[in-house]
C-alpha cells in the first residue's frame, strides 16, 4: 500500500512541475490526468469488452491476425522463457490476440493481459500499448513509468504496425511482471518487438499488393539513407512502372501523405533518378499516343489496339500525361 501511495504522490509531484514539457513519460502522465481525467491510485483491473465485441474487433482487423501469427509465435519463442507474454492489440487498444505460457494464464488474466482487455491510454493511462498507439512510435514503459500505481509491477515494450496506406493499424506488445526484469533487458526485448512489428507490417503490405511488383524504396538523390526507415520502406509498382502503393516507411522517405495514391506516380520521378531521361521518355510517349489517337480519330480503343496495349492502360497513360481528348 505504501509503494502505491508513493507512486501516486510521485506522479502528482511531477505534474506540478514543468517536467511534462521535457519528458515524454511525464507528458503522457499529464494526458492521463488532465485529458482523460484518470487518477494514479486507481485500482480496478482494465476494462474488458464482451465476447461479441471482441469478435467484431478481430473481424475489423481482417487478415492482419492471420498475417501476424508466425511473427507472434517466433517472438514468443524468443521471450516466453523469460516469463513474458505477447499481445497484439488493435488501434483502439483492445487486445485481440495473445501468446503466453498456460501456467501463467491466471496471473496475466489478473493483470488484464488477456484478449478482450482494453489498454488504451484513455482507459489505462500511460502504458505500453496505449501510449505506443497515441505516439505512434516504439517505446518501453518500465514499471513505475506507468501512470496507474496498480501497473507498476509490469514492464511493457510495444511497437506500432501501420497498414498499406500509412495509417496506424495495430500494436504489438511484450509484457512481464517479473521483479528481476531490468531496464537493460527490457531494451533487448524492445528490439525484438520492433523487429516483429516490421516483419508483420511488411508481410501485410506484400499480401495487400500480391499481384504487382514490390520493391525496396531508396532515398531520392542527395538524401541520406535512414536505416530504420528503409527496413519497411516498400513500394508497390504496376506493369507500367507506376507506383500504386507505398508503405509508411516509403511515405516518410518521399514525403507522401497517408491514404490511397490517387494520382499516378512514375517510379523514376519518385526516386529522383535519371529525371532528364524520364522526361524525355515521357515526351516521346506523349507523341506516340497523340499520333495513335490522331490516326484513329480519337478512338481510345482503336489507338490502344494499334499500340499493343489495353484500353485501361492507355486511359491511365492519358491521365498521367494529362492529355486532353
């Protein structure tokens, strides 16, 4: 009881200073107290949704749960012997899948580390899953860095998973309640979590664009390589050399907004390589298309047939080249 009161007092004292402006954990504590109206001495276990709501949450994630199975199993093999459990949560903080030793089920169920538990920052204050979702970055919340005193026995390392359009899709977390788990060992666990999240994200992207080429994005000319970004910087490129999809890493690399790629992007232009040659090719292609359309009196189907390409491909090229019909 004393340690609980001490932690609550420490949180309150920290929030009375300007630490939140300089410390990420304190900033999350401030959100927990002021934005979400939570108290650090709250003692109830995490909220749990109904079985029907859990089913809906799992269905909403679609193929991600299936895609993540191998990576979750591999991650659990790496950390399970250290008394850790692995949790996959959706973007709302709902735990939709879990890996853990059967003998530890009761313990982790008491902690709320089970499917159907809600670990959003809004509900549980500063914690691995919830704060990772809010800040959209990998992080570790180690023991007394949690907002609620009841969670200070936990060490949680989490990493976000983004979908094929760059939006946050889920988070993966490894949690342990072992008293002897040190901050240094938590860092090692964090590396494994980040690696698993990147594997899941990349595989999800590849499965989404399974019928086109997937290539590794490279920095535009003059831009330094950022290894942490390049590991998941993927582009989906169709048969015409147009980029139709970009992962979160690729979007950050090229400054692309999240969401569907509505306007065609030529791969050569995006990479910034041989731009002059690309422009020359574009001008030549423009001439060929205009000549074909002239010979067919503007009939797109006939022009496509004469060029040996499909009508849909010609329409896409016309749109890309901004040709007026």
